[in-house]
C-alpha cells in the first residue's frame, strides 16, 4: 500500500509544479492589458507602471541563482512551499496597493517567491521521475510557459473589465492555498548534504542578471548609453562568475553540466530559440492592434490560436520524439519554427481573420514541439549528482533569455523607428519578425552537431 501511495504522489508532482508555474506565468502576463486602469488607481501615467513589471523580472532573475542551494540545504518541500506562500502573500499586497511605490515593492516580493518556484519545482520533478517517464513529466511542466503568455492578456482584460484589476492578483489566493497544502503532501522533504553558501558568487550572479535585464529594457526607452553600460558591466560580471564558479570548492552554480554535449546544446542554441519564441506574444498582438487596426479583444482572440496549436501538438510530441529522435525533431522542427516568423510577417491588414488564425495555429504547434524537445534533451544525460546545479543554471538561462525575447523585440521596433518608419508601419513589424526568425534558425546549428542518438535513452527512440 505504501508503494502505491508513493507512486501516486510521484505522478502528482509534475501536475502540482505545472499548476504553480501556470499561476506565476499567468499573473505576470495578465496585467499587461490592465495597465491603464491600474495607472488611474495610482494617479500616474500608464507608461510609468513599467517599473513594476521590470522590478518583478529583476527580482526573479536575481534570486534564481540561490534556489538550488536553498533546496539542497532546507529540502525542496520547505522551499517550494515557502515560495508559494511568499508569492500568494505578495499577490494580496499587490491587490491592496494604493500607490506605484507600494505596488513595485509588492512585485519585488512576488518575484522573489516566483524565483524559487520555477527551479525548485523543476528540480523536484527531475529527481522524482525515472528516465523512462521524463518526456511525459517535462511535457506537463512545459505547457504553462507556452500557454500563460498567450491567454494571460485576454484573461487579464476580461477580469479587469468585469471585476477590476485587483482580482488578477486576488484569484491567486485560493489557488495558492491549495498548492501550499498539496506541496506538503506530494513534494519530498529531504534535502541533500548541505554545502557552504557561496556569497560572492550569489552577489555577482544576481547583479549580473539584474544588469543584463535592465540593459535589455533601456533601449526601448531610448536610453542607449545607459543600456550599453549596463550590458557591458553585466557581461563582465558574467565572465567573472564563470571563472569563480569554475574554481570555487562549493560554487553556488555548478557549471559541470555544460561539459555534457546535450545540455550545452540546449543552453547555446536553445537560448536563441527561446528568445525568438518569447518575442511572439509581444510582437503579434502589438502588430494586430497598432498596424492592422484591430481591437484589443480581437487581437487577444487571435493570439489564442497559438495556444490552440500548443495543445494540438501535445499528443504528437512524445510520438515524434520516439519515432524520429530528438536530434531530427530539433533540426526539422527548428527550421519550421524559424519559417513561422516570416510567415507571420507576410500577413497583411486585409488578410482574413481565419487565415491569420490558421497561421498562428501552426506557429503554436512548432513552438510547443521545440520547447518540449529542448527541455527534454537538457536533462537527458545529466547525472543525479549534478541535477541541482543543472536545474538552477537552466532556470537562470531560461529566465534571462525569455526577458531578452521581449526586450529584443522592443529594440527591433525601436530600430525600425530610427530607420524612418512610422510606429504603425507594417514594415517595422516585418523587420522584427524576420530577424527573430533568423535567430531561431541560428539556434538549429547546435542541434546539427548532436549525435543521431542524442537523448535516445529518455525518449526511447529507434
């Protein structure tokens, strides 16, 4: 009986983690359509609320490096449960905020909670899942990252129109309470042997991630000098961190997984794909509204076609990886993913909505397949002793590249404006979409270098 209960709990872990990821990602994207109403409440301009959005991302990026050490030191159950509690309490503070300063402070606290949920939850899934079940578990925890940015803006607009923007945060309370209770039932409690905390490594990596996120955001505001200084300083700090983590006896982030070819490929080429994928939920609704003249609700409904494509591809993902192998899937689907961006650039204001929805549906299918294949390959050959470091490193890279996707898209739109195009000119968006397609295509190069049987022991490929 005890073995059966343990097996049920192990099967429940990926779903619990997926629900926590979905809560975090949905909250982060739903408020984008509610900024005018929030600005009215705070008595400020909508553009100034970007500080609240950026503060969340900065806190997220700065605190992720410590997540692996905390999980090893205090046990994943305590840390994951505490992360949910902090995130839920901060959501209440966001809803109660009466000023921009209070809202920003609450968002920083919320980002700290979210920073622990993502990597610790993934680490729990990786440790609790045997290699044979890794594909299904990874697919389960991948869909929140794809679905939430797509449905979040439309859902946030609906909630704001009918109940007020505060309920975007208040709906997290009952879900957070349920997840907190479930965490102490299904999440393993034991940590690993504690190791000293790498304070210099934490401080340097947190500051480096912060500078990179800030530097990526500043060009969209026309602050090119500040952006350049922040990016240069962030890159120098990253270089120092790499040297420090390679020499320290107990580094905060273990860089040994980068010696594994499959993991390194998902960090290098996979980062380019994630930057391109992360830009789509930002570029497409903006193009539909600013360039095509569609209303916000219509643009949001069109974007749901991406989500439908994500869901439609899920049943075929495992079969495709088993039938063709991870290398072939990453190469050929990566090419299709890259081609989907120029396909979106070919859309015109007079294109029928049904055609636009069909194009987005297929784009969503390619996004889903590439995301799941990359996440599966990343941990296929990582030994158990390095899983904590690999999960932390992967989470840091994924978070920074996702932020760079949005910031890079905004930068390309800014470049189009400097070239003399009006903000509503479709050529501006075509430039950005084609450039992101080229970035996704460049990410395929690392997949081409992989052996034909890469990850075969995980997906059971022929």
